[in-house]
C-alpha cells in the first residue's frame, strides 16, 4: 500500500517542476476549459477554449500574450481542441447547434 501512495503522489509533485509564469491574459465573464498549442512561420499561438468560443492568442513573446481574435461559439463550460496540420478542431458538449 505505501508504494501506491508514493507513486500516486509523484505526479502531484512534478506538476510545478521547471515551470515559470511569464504572463497572463484575462477573460472577464468567461470560464476557460482547454488549451492547445500551435506554431506557424516562427509565431507561437495558444488556442484557448473559452466558454463563449475559441480564443486565439499570440504567445510568441510569453511575457506579453496578445489575443488575436475570439471566434464566437456555443456558450458552455467545456471545449476540446486538437490541431491537425493547419486546422484546429473544436468539440463541445453544447446541446444545440450554433448558428452565426
């Protein structure tokens, strides 16, 4: 039993290993559910699943993250984002289809 406790505790300890907060970005009135990284032409982006859609943030300079655009989507608390080649795929648990 003690071995299971030690092994189970290792991921909790490693979560803060070699990580430094460099910048933040506020999302007033929204919750955030997921994040995915993307890089193109020397620029780095964070694709952020916000409760009101997808936020694309330029994080090339990590001390100064800049939101490029927020693409509206269903207002809910859950988003899943994956990137394949030059496409980002976003899924949600929203009950109704979204129409822009």
